[in-house]
């Protein structure tokens, strides 16, 4: 079944229903909504979307150029998003040890999302940002449930790059000290006491 290009909210809603995306299920049993310019629904529970694709739940948003969605009967979905880049946004707000967890954003050439495990695998020029911290690598895995991150290089001499920004006003770790600057020399020479004595009448 083929859906024509959607240009307004009414047509976009009809597209989502006609292509079977209105009742997909994400991790934790949350329903997700998929919108796109075109959608095709196969008989084997595979749905393919093209053009400005967006998969959204109450806490997660995936966007890109193309989306392949697999959801066998009564099973959590699996999604593959391709884009230039494909992007992820995961809202923060959960309380951990009294602190608010920051939101997570990510981008890559391809995002593979497995709702059963909560893992999203970012492949190709991947970058993930959590608050002010960031991580770059050829492949990054992010768990939506545990908010855990794994990263690896491509094995061709590249390396994973992690940037961690300390909180403002944070104390230095135990055993770490900053060097004490040396005192600056006095640019004004002291007067010669003999000269001063000679100048007195």
C-alpha cells in the first residue's frame, strides 16, 4: 500500500494510520508515532518510510531520510533510520541521587533501535552529547533505559574521543593540585641608601 506525499497535518495523520504506524510500541510499552512523506506497508510486518521521517514517543525522537520499521505481532519494534545525518533526541529529567539527568542528543549516518533491549546503535560518524559532555566514534551504543553509553573506533587507527566538562565550581579530584605561580619581580628598583643620603642637605 502506497501513500502519497503528505504536506499538511491532516494528510500526515492519514498517512500514519494508512501505513500502520499509529500503534507501534517502544521500550516500556510506550506508543510511538511515525510520520513521513511516503510510507509502504508490507505483509510481513515491515513498514518502510521515505522523506522527512520522524519516529516519536513521549521521551524519544528519531529523525532522518529513510526509516525501516519491523514489528512482528505482539513484539516490540525494531527501527533503522538512515539520514544525512540521522538524529536522536532523548529527554532528561529522571532523578538519580537527587540530580536531574540531562537530555541526550546524537547523530550518525545510521541509527538502529531495538525497543526490546532499549539499545540504539549509532553507526558512521557518530556523535553523542549528554549535557555538556560529548563522545565521538565510528560506532556508539546508547541504552535508553539505563542511559548507558558504549563506543568504539573503526579499527583503522581511529580512536574514540570523549570530552567531559566539569561542573562550575567543582573541587579538584583528590591528589590533584594546581601549580602555584611564581611571584612577579618588582619592576621598580629599590633606591640606593647611599645615594639617598648624599641627596640630603
